[in-house]
């Protein structure tokens, strides 16, 4: 478990979620999702339509492992932008579990020696970057702060993380990662139907960006709702799944500043080309590349109209997303949505409104 201590309330939530998971139906999709009438699973069809009409685009809602509502083409794979990131921590934890890395606090310079030569005037801070730092966006790579002291949502850092993890730890390449890692270790095991890929734009453009269909992305969400278990097999130890969505960056960690530092020559980006890159605060809600429904330093919850256990992945500010509500047994996935804006502290937060509409569809818990 992380060195950061979970608050007593978070521990209680995890225990409650474990009990709830055992109590709920353990249905899983097979070659295709099993469908159910929403009413049979305690959902109001009219309210679901209001939800999907508001969101737009194309997507699906599942409950207790059944597909209960769809709109648009949920079979078409497409780039999910930053919503790709929780896949990376899945493979980080799997590497730890299988002994490919020794610790989340292992220094990444072991795998990427060029980090050891950067920024001598700052005291070679990049030598101290760990997997934990990269997976929580606290490495301060490309910024003047020391690793672990500040948060920066940073796409140069994400490319460093992806390249080091997949090319060096898993010993694969851009053109082989799907068939050697992504498919056999994850997407084949959960039965993805629409050939997801980590090369959404090909091997020469933002490698690591995942293209996946809404119905396949919902399978990944269901895996996390079921605490890493899929049809009786534990694909990832439950302790890592629980930590991934319940261990946010503390509010005592500030947002990094705007002073740039040197990066590895030729460093590529996961998306943004800004230097320095520092896109958003963490709002006390950023946990191992997932967004959780935590509270910021002022006590404001990320999505006030959603259950506290809600967590998700969001791309391009909200129109590409997958989110999970374990206490309701619900997984939602959509792409090309019209809604944009998911952060707390924003008036009329569209993602919060979508969550409110979905929760309003629940008639029986």
C-alpha cells in the first residue's frame, strides 16, 4: 500500500465497497455484453435517455455487468486522449506484481540513465524520480521543483513514463506493444470486441494514446469495479486496484510553478507541446492517473452530485470518458460527447450535471 496513509473515511469506504461487491450480481460480459431491460435492474429508461441526450456523442451504461442503455455507435474505437492514462498504471502495478520492477519507489534512472545527467545546476533532481512520482504526476520532470514536492499535469512526463515502462520494462516497441503486452495481458483477458490499440494515431504520432470503443472501455471499468477480478481470475491484485482509486495526491502537495528545466534531448510529448507543461491542479482528487471524487483544500468535492466513491478517466476536458460508480454498480463510457468541463470549482460543471442525471435514473439501489 502507498506510503501515504489513507484517511479513516477512505478505509471505511473500501471495506464497504468490498462488502457491496460481494453482495451484487457478479455477471460479466462474454463475447458480447448481456443486455437487460433497465427496469429489471432498477433504472428508469426515460431518465437514462435524458442523461444520454445531455451527454451526446455515443456511449453506453452498464449495471451489475449488464448493458442497459446505449446511444450512437458504441462499437467504434477512437482516441480517448488523457483517459488513456489509467491503462498505464494497470501495467505499472502488473510489472510490480510480476517482479519486473522492484518497488513503486524504485528510481526510474535505473531504466532511463539519461535522467542522471539532467539539470546539474539544480542538483540533478531527475535522478530521484520514482515510478510513484511518474504515476501521480509529481515527478516535476521538465520543471524546476524537485520530484515529489509539487504536482504538474504534464504530457512530456507521460511520454517519459510510457516509453520507460513499455519499451524498457516490458521490452516491447511501438509496433509490437498491442500484440505483446496490451492485448495478451489485458484486453484479450477481459474480452474486448473492437480491437483496442495503444497506437491511436500510429507509431509516429503520440504513441501510447489508446483508441478503444465505449463498450470495450466499459469492460476496463468493470474490471476495476470488481477489484481486479474477471470471471473468477484475479488479473491484478485487489490491493493495487483499491489503491489506484482511493489514494489521491494530498492537498498539502502544491501545484508546480512555471519555471522550466531541461528534459532528455529529443523528448517527445503525450499530447501537449507547451513548455513548461502544467495543465491543472489536482483538487485532492488525482490518484494514480485516475480522477476520484475527492475534496480540494477548501473541502469542495470534485463532483458534488455524484456518490463519493465515483472515479473515472477523462480526455480533452470531458468529451471522452469512462467513469465508475461502485456503490450503484454502474459503469459509463462515451466518446465524442458534447459536454466539456469536469473540474470542481466550475459553475455548471457539465460532467457533474451528467452524473446527477445518471444518479436520478436509479430507482433501486
